[in-house]
């Protein structure tokens, strides 16, 4: 029997790069919700190989960001309020538990990595650099998930964040500079609460952070706490 050659590190990196590139395009809206996916166009636009693109689209379909239909083709998933509510409810459980585990397990380096995700955020917000803000937000939530020291929770938290990021990014341009800064400050307070092992404060802050979307159409609520509703986001400047 002929053994298959092991996949090279370069090929693995290339496929991961393709995944990250296409994911970012979906999150920021370069690939619009509901749009048909043209693999050849993606290959040309992002200078990617066919195998890497197909592998990335398959991974994204597992996350629900891309839909694949027999005889119809592939399309970008819609931005649906029902889907967002599902993601929000799951994130409360998964990321909330990840933060609680981090309070027990995170090292000083882990906490520093979470905080460092937003280094220089004031200038980025002032410049209205949406892509940079998306990268910062993703780095924050990925570092928080990693600090749980549970690989299954980490992977699930990342997948849920990828879905939620599209909704967050959709209305980001309509939100004022100060509102954006305030939300980032709330994120950083979560790290302080983790460091202090203040579990009630971790829960309170995370619910606000995870339930905030800079568009009044996306107001999330926890069905287990029906008396609570997030504040309507501040109008854009």
C-alpha cells in the first residue's frame, strides 16, 4: 500500500491563510450576505489557489457562514435575527464559562495577551479603521477563550464569535467614536474581573459585551432573564 505523503507545513499555512482571508471578507461585508460564491472570482480577488479556497469554504460551511446546496451552488449565509439570537444565547454559556475557567487557570501572560488585543485602540477607533477593529475584537475573544485552557471550549467560542462578528461589524460604521471606545473599555473591564475572580462581575460585564451590537435592529436578550434588555446603542455622530 502506498502511503500518502504528509501535508507540508506550508500547505497547512496556506489553507489557514485562505480561511482567515475569506472569513474576514464575510465579516466586513466584502462578500455580502446571500450572495452567490464564485470560487474563481475569489481565487482572482485574493490570489488564492483552488484547493485552499475549497478547503476554506468547507470549513466556513461547518460554521454556518457559508451555505452549500446541491445543484444550486454555494452562497454566503444570511444575516438573520433568529440566527443571531441563537449565537448570543450560546455565547453567554460558552464564553461566560470560558471566562470563569480563565479566572481559575489564566496565567499573568494569558491576562496580558487578552489586554494586549486592544493596544492602541483609541487611534484605531478615531481613524474608523473597521478591519483593524475587527482584528482587535477577534484577538480579544480568542485570547480569552484560550485562557480557559480547554480546547473544546476554545474552538466553540471562536466559531460563535465568527458568526456574531458579522452582525457587530454591520452597524459599526453607524456608531459614534465615543460609543466604540466605551464598548472597548467594557471589554477590558472583563479582564480586570477575571483577574480579581469576581464571577458576578464577569457575568454582568460579559452579558453587556456579548449583547451589544451597534445597530438597534440587533437587540439581544437572555430568555432566562426576561426582565433584562440591553440599552439601545448610541446613535452615530
